[in-house]
C-alpha cells in the first residue's frame, strides 16, 4: 500500500509540474538545413525544418484536413526568383490516428518534428525565408498552444566555403505568462489530458490500464470455465502434498506459472515491435476493426449459448498428461492446462487487453498480461494457502451461466464500437448516432430482462428467485438504458462521449426547427461574426473585442472573455461539463457580457483591419491571429482555454483561469469577478 501511495503522489506531482510548464511554455526553436549543403545552380535540393519537442508534448502536422478541428501546421516559403518550390512540404516521422473527439483523422509529432521541402536552385546564393504557424499540446494537462515563427536560410551554392545557416527573424519571448506577484500558478489545477491522438500515453493512463487488466483477471475467475476449477485445484494441491509447507510452495508456483504464461504472451507482442505506427493502423483501418467486430460477435454468440468454443481435446489432454506434481515443471503444466481449458471464457478479455496494449509503450503488453495473470492466479494461490476459505464459496450452478450470458451481451455491445470506427473514418453511414444508440438500447434492455428472469435462453435452467446482487445489476442496466434513450433525440450523453459516434450524425431531433445544445441563438445585440462562430447552451454573446467593450459599457456589466479554439478539446470539455451547470449558465447569461475569441480561426479580415503586432512585428490578417495576439500582448498567456474577467475600461477584475473541471471553483471565479466589479 505504501508503494501505491508513492505512485499516486508521484503522478500528482507530475501533473502539477506539467500544468505549470504548460503555462510557461516557450516558443520551440527550429533548425533549418539544406541537402546538399552547397547545391549547384539548377540542382534540386531538400530544405529540412527540424524542431525538438519537449517530453509529454506533441505537435500537429500539416497532412490532415483543416475541417477536422486541430490547428494544421502551416509552412509558407516566401516567393523568390532565386529558387523554385518542387512539390509540397511533407512531414517526416509523424503518426496518423483517428481522433474520436474531432471525428476525423489527425497527424501528430512527438519528440521531434521534421518537414521536408524540395527546391530547385535558380540563382547563386539564394536566401530562403519561411513562415511557420503550428500548435503544440501537452499530454499531461491537455493545454494547447499556438506558435508563429519566421526563419531564414542563407544558401551558399557550389564554390563557397560557408554552408547553410539558420537565422530566426523573431525574438524569442522570455515568458508568456503573467509574472506579477498576484499570479499564483499553483492554484491552477492539474488535470489528465484527453488528447487520444498523442501516440505516447501518460504514466497515469498506464496505471489505469494495469488496474483494468488486474480487474479483468478477477472477472475471469467468475466465469463458468474457471470458477468450478477453483475448489478442484485447491483440493488437489492439499491432498497431493505431504506437508502444508509443500502445498503452499506448490500453490505459489502454480500462481507464478499462470502469471508467467500470460506475461509470455504479452512479451511476444512486445518483441514483435507493434508500436505506435501499428497501433494507429490498428485503431483506424477497416481491416482490423472489422476483424475485431466479427471476433466479438462470434464470442458473444458463444457466451449466449449458440455454440461452444473449445481447443482440440487431444492438445489439451497432451498438456494435462505432463502435469505431475513431482516437480515445478508439473506444476507449470497444470497451470498451462488451466489457461487452455479456460480459453473460451478468458479469450475475449485477453484479446481486449492486447488490443488496448498494442501501440503503447514496449512494456505495456507485457505488464498488462502480467497484471491479468496476477488477477487470475491470486484467488487460486490464496485459497491454496487458506483452504478453509473454500467452504465459504457459493456452489457452482446456474449463476455461473448467468455470468457468461451477461458477458455475452457486453461483448455484443462492444462489437459495434469496433464497427463504428471505420464507419466514421470511411464515411460509410452505417452506424449514425441514432442507429448505434438504438442497437445499444436493444442489447441492454434484453440484458436487463434476462437479469430479472423475463428472458430465458435455451441452455438456462429452471427459473429461480432473483438474488439481491442480480437485482441491483438489473437496476443498473435499466438505468443505463433510460440514460441512453434521450440521446436518440439529441441529448449529449457526456458520460459516453468517447464511445458514441459524433452528435452531428444524429438524424432524429425532438424539434427539427430548434437549435441543438451545441448551437447558439443570438439576438441582434451582436453584429460581427455571428455567421462564423457559435457559443454553447444558447448563450448570447460577442466575438469581437471592441464590440464587447462598447456593449459592456452600455449595459454596465463585466466582460467574461473565453480565449478558445475550434480544435481545442479542453475548451469543448469545459463547455460540456462546467458551462452546462445551471448556476454557471445563469451567471454567464445574466451577469456578464460573454466574449468568445477564437485564436485559431483562419478567416481573413478586410485589408483596412490588418495591423502589425507590437509583440512580434508581424502583420495580423486573420481573426485568429488578431485574437491570439490580443491574448499574448494583453494577458501574457498563450494556452487555451483561458478565461479572463474585465470591466469596460479593460481593468482585470480577478486572476484569470485555465482548464479546470471543478464547478464550485469556477463559480467562485465568476463571483469574485462580479464582486470586484461592484466595488
């Protein structure tokens, strides 16, 4: 237990440190080079842009659609008669993955970002100038930060001794966060990231995976293939051993053998080198997902009693014949026999764990299988050490079959999750949100009816009275069904957002003429950008800083500024989980002038609205660039979401806040702003 607490404390410290680093995130540096180093006039050369990415951060690449959501990297080579661009700028070493939050494929870098652009040298000693815009996100805090940079490459053609050099045109900002004494970064809570598109997982996600694998082993013990063997195996240990000490020794060897067998399976997957690239293919391609869908359907049919999946008896009998108690090898083969006999029940659980583990760190499959084996072996070991506990176990019977049937329903529901992934990726349109929900509602309704004895399968015994645990499980199942039903008509179902198709695929609506929760109804107060941007939960607000200031002065209210982005996952999570709170909504709608400023929007403004930034000396031509420049120059922050409360004279009323799902703290933040405004 002490070690577990140490791990928990370590994770908390990592999260806190990661959050502070997100707030203090500095602009990454780029190295620009050319190959060959001294190209000849008329020769084609490769210009390489390389940037090192900090640990636990990732960068979005430039080879996915801007319509998906995250900011796509923009690399622009200034026109120059001294060279000619050949083809497009291409990334190297990036990873592609389907992002369920954005509903599309994204491409990211970790550790290092590399872009390659071929050019044809037309004149001697050309200078290549490059403009960059890119986004980096933290895997620990979920914070995403936009950056811009200007690079220059002085190319020396053949005959010159000096090679290509890098010369950044912009000055690196020393700090992008308010450094005044009132700025207390320790009050900004650390949270776990939602960035599923990052190929490398955090330590906390690995710990959660191992706990899930351990619980999977415990669940496997309760299956009809394993549970009846518990008293038989323990009795065999105690009767075949001359002394209690020898029985305990063999029981420990039996448990260790189970862990060793499953660990070997995990090690095999690790040695195959099935890393992030394979994991990305596994999660997005239609081939593996359709295969998993079929496998889960087959196992579900077996669990529901259509047929029995078994290994060849000759193979199992051959292994069993080697399980003599005379040596450790005999104990090992006895454990191997248990693993083989229980395959039909443990197979789906083991398969699910391996699917989850593939694409993670090299040790993840090994540790996951070891944790599963430990969960399966622990009861056998404990009951062998304390054989009197066997008397307290329930007798094998119909309840074991019920466990198997329930697992069959769960396997059936999860099968459609695999089918929905290629359906979204390839736009087949087979499993829109309402169709998917209808299937799940039907499956879990039948499961609830089975639990209360109203549905019986052909291999079930006589209908008996329902026990309290089974009744509680039935109540939970029917409650889940009731929770799902409103989703057929547009309810967000926030608790299942990662498991359902996007709400945009929903065909049914309770009122087709009304706005969904994700849409916004505006009054005629706001005149700029209503056709481009939306606020959630029917909040009526503004999208232009000057317009919001003028209106706040007119109505004598403070301004709530939301620095947000189209591709900001944490922004959407805050809106769905915090802004949706009735008290938060009431305060925002009645006490504030709400202003949403999108920092990643690409809409170009009229030329008379362009300006040169005092921060970096560059011309800001788009809505997003101007909003981002405003966030940096006025508030010394560059991460989203970022919430600021001002009065109409642009006076800061309280300490700004970042991503924080704690609703009471957010309400207090709003109330502090109102109270200071009224003073």
